[in-house]
């Protein structure tokens, strides 16, 4: 990775760090547009909708960009629904997935007129039918099938293997879908799957799709004529380090589209990481250096509270040093200020020799970065900046300690209850 003067599009990261401080997330609008267009072009041979997975990065400006590009959204909570609506999406643009939707969330979704609710269990189906019946509406549903295929990704991001909490067990999916199709408050319009995240091979998508199509055939054979949609989920893997071989979207399209073409169903995909992962970086500065037990340690001003992926999944994020060109290479543990030994970004990583105040860029931080932040150690969350060509804008302010105390009090407002 280059260690010269670091930029995102035409803007120097040093200028952003000086203007808004560190740590800070910086996103490239241009990269998001390129990724969206590449995927849309690859899927062009079939009727499709790209429903951006809000959980990857829910910043309103990014959601607004997705909407302008023509995307719909995949949401997982009423909080994400509120964000999507605030960004100008209509209910019809929304697919609502998630293993534990509450009745209140279903009600909010039905009131917003969401396009499709992906149901993940029999009990959930009953609750949805009850809520829709009470509201006097018909809920458009898909059954999320667990296709029970093997996927080579981190165990925490595998969702489509046998026994996982996600989706309806494969051998029960057809019966449940049939039930949905016969429930007056429900319209069965599709089948859905999402087999995991960060998948770089096409084979698991094809294996899973074929199994889901078997369920489609089974249902059609039993007289169900209402299916219009197949939702393949997200999961398209990207490059985090130079040696990674990311999923090629054209290979993905070549592998899955022919199977769909014969089904007559239109396609929904729910990518998150593919669209925004490499659009984002996290900027942080070196606070202190020290040696301990023969290791060189660089303490930076971002921590696991700002980007949890290295700590939580042992994820690799590239680190570049602004102005680091030409310096000797030294192995560092790059760690944050949080009171946890798991608070690190890289262990034993060869980097240009670091100085106090150096600006570091952590790559691949656009997906599951800001959205997974916490405020542990009473650390306000970092701001977010969007770059478009030669301009940048602060699109979320840095949180303040006062923000974190909102809703608390010194004197408890007791309420008496009789026993
Ligand atoms: N659809 C559903 C139903 C999902 O559960 C997910 C992600 C997606 C779509 C989008 O997946 P993507 O295209 O981004 O891979 N925090 C983890 C990733 C968890 C993904 C959860 N579900 C990480 O940092 O790697």
C-alpha cells in the first residue's frame, strides 16, 4: 500500500484530519457510485432491484446517494426503517429482514407499506398475520429459507448453514411458505436467502439458489402461483488486503442469472459491504509509542469502540501512514486507548517507522465500521465525512460527552407502585 500523501479522491486526508480532528470516518462518494454501477451492469440481463443493506453503513447521506442511484433498501429494525424513510425511500423500496422483528416493528413496517417482509420462523409468520389482520392490510411476505450450504467465511458471519438461527430450516420452508400462501392477511410473493457475509466464491450462492429454486418448484407444483421474487441476500466479498481475491460481480452474475432466467422470478440482492466497504477509511493519529516485551507498540487515538472488526473477527484492515514513504519498516502492534487487551487494529504489522502525531489510514472501513461503534469508556463516536471529487463535507458531527449523558439524571425520578 502507498505510504505517500494520502488522499480520498481529490482531497488530502491531512486536510480533513486538520479540519475535523481524529478519529474520523471518511467515505468516497465516487467509489460507492462505481460499485453500484458495476453491480447494476452485471445484473442487467434480469429484472432486478439492488436493495442496499442499511446495516453496513446507515449514514443518511449514503442512504440518499443509494436512493439517487436507484437502489432500494434492506432493513433489519424499525430504526433502520426510520433512517430509510428519512432518506426519502418509500415503503415500497424496503425489504425487511431479521430474525427477531417485534410486533411493533411489523406494525411500523406495514404502516409504511414495505415492499416485502422476509419471515424467518413459523411463530413470526403467525404474529405478522395477526398484526396485518388487525391493521386490515395484506402483508407481502417472503419466506427466508436457510439453504443449509457450506460457506468459507468467518463463523460469526456465516448464516446459511444447518442449525443457524437465521431463516427457516430447509426441510420446513416449503410447508411454511404454503401456509403463508393460504393465510388471508398475507401475500406470499417470494423466497429469500442470505448465506453469509464476505463470500468470495460463487459456488455457495449457486448451491443455495438451486436449493431455494427447488422449493419454488415444489410450491408451484402445489398450486402456488403468487411468487414473483427471489431474494439472494447480500454477502458479496471485497478485497481487504492486496492478496485477497474478491468476488468478481460478473462471475457472480454469470453463475446465478442463468438459473433465475428460467424461473421467471425477478431478483432482489441485498449487498452492504460490496457497495460501501472499500469506500470508507478511518483516520487516526499516533498518540504514543512504546516498547514492551520486545514489541513495538503504537497507541493511536481510535479504538475498538470506533472500529471493532479487528478485535471481534480478527479482521485485517490495511494501515497506511501519511508521509510514510522512505522510512524504514518496523513491526508494530497498533492499539487503541480502550482498557481492553482486545483493543487493537493490527498485531506485529510491518509499517513505516512511526512518529508521534503521524496520521494513519485504516482501509476497508466503510462497511460495519461506524455502525458498530460503541461508547464504552464514555468515548463519543467519531464524525463522518463524505468526499466527492475535490470537496468534502462533514455528514455527521462528532458526538460530545453531553450527547452521551442524554436521558440520564442525578436524582432518580421515582414512581411509586402498589404491591
Ligand atoms: N442481508 C441480510 C439478511 C444480512 O443479514 C446481511 C448482513 C446483508 C444482507 C448484507 O451483507 P453484506 O453484503 O454486507 O455481506 N459485521 C460483520 C458483517 C455482518 C453481516 C450481517 N448481515 C462484519 O463486520 O464483517
